[in-house]
């Protein structure tokens, strides 16, 4: 039977992957729209919040299970390392979800890219851009794009490393279970071997007793055969004497 934690964890990772994809879509849409009331932006945000709420509920269930395991790890046949790994997964996932929720709940602000696009469609003049706005240079835009790319790559690498750590934890748990099964099988084989040794010894004793009884039976039969022969000879002698007496005496 598969561990319930593993099943729920798999569902959470799947939901988290979908949430990350939607979150990136929301951020891209945010950089292209000129209004916080954009229909596509609001729809993506609503869908993302629904997934986040589902993940939060699953994390609550996992958190209760992890607390029970930490309080009594022997009951669930888990090591301290495995219990801590599960707690770490819950904490890290909760931080990721909370960061997404915090970002979504912040007031939407139109960034420099949107302002640049707005300026392209406005008539030139002193009021063609918001007050105090200075169009960024190409170098600043390039540096900003590079920093965002590096940030996304670092985030993906971190998620990949965490996923690999979780897979290694799963493999470790499987190996430990197999080791426990092998130990149990070894103990059972030793017990069976002791039972077979006792059975062999019992059979040897029984065989010896049977051979001894057969020897006594053969000896008894031989003695009975000799006794019968003696009785027959004695009877024949008595009969012969009687016949002789009858013949001699007229």
C-alpha cells in the first residue's frame, strides 16, 4: 500500500506546477496590460487563487500528519531524517504559496514597459507621459531583462534541486523498507532452519526407537518358535512310548 503522504505530496507538486505556470502567465499579462481591471488579468488571478487555496488545504492535512509523526515516529516506522524531510517540504511549499498570494494581493501598478507603450500611442507634448516619469534607457532595459532572466533561472534550478532531493528521500525510504523486509525474511529463515533441525533430531530418535523395538520383536518370535518345537518333540516321544507299551504288553 502506497504511503498517503506520498499521494498527497504528488498532488501538491502537480498543483504547485500549475500554480507556478499561471503565476508566470499573470506576471507576463501584468507587464502588457494598461489597466488593473483587464479581464484576462483578473481571470488568471482568480484561477490562480483557487489553486493556491487548494494547496493550502492539502498542506494543512500534511502538516497535521507530520506533527503526529514527529511526536511518535516509531509508530509510523519513520526515521527522524524522513520526518524532518517531510516537515521541510511542507514549510518550503507553504512559503512558495504565501509568496504568490502576497504578490497577487498587492495593488497592481503599471510598470515602465506599459508606460513606454502608452507613450507611443499618445500625442507628443508635455502631457504625453505621467508626471515625473523618465523613460528608461536601452541599457537599463537590458539589465532589467537580464536580472529577471537570472532570477527565473535560479528559481527553476532551486525547484529542480528540491525535486531531486525529494526523489532521493523517496529512494532512501524505499531502500530502508527493503532492508527491513530482508531482515525480517532472514529472521524467518533462521527460525525455520531451527525448526527443521529439531524435526531431524526427533525423526532420528523415533527411528532408533523403532529399530530397537523391531529387534526385540524378532527375538521374541525366535524364542516362541524354539518353544513350540520342543513341545512337539515331547508330545511325539510320549506317543511313541505309549505305542511301545501297547505293542510289548499282549
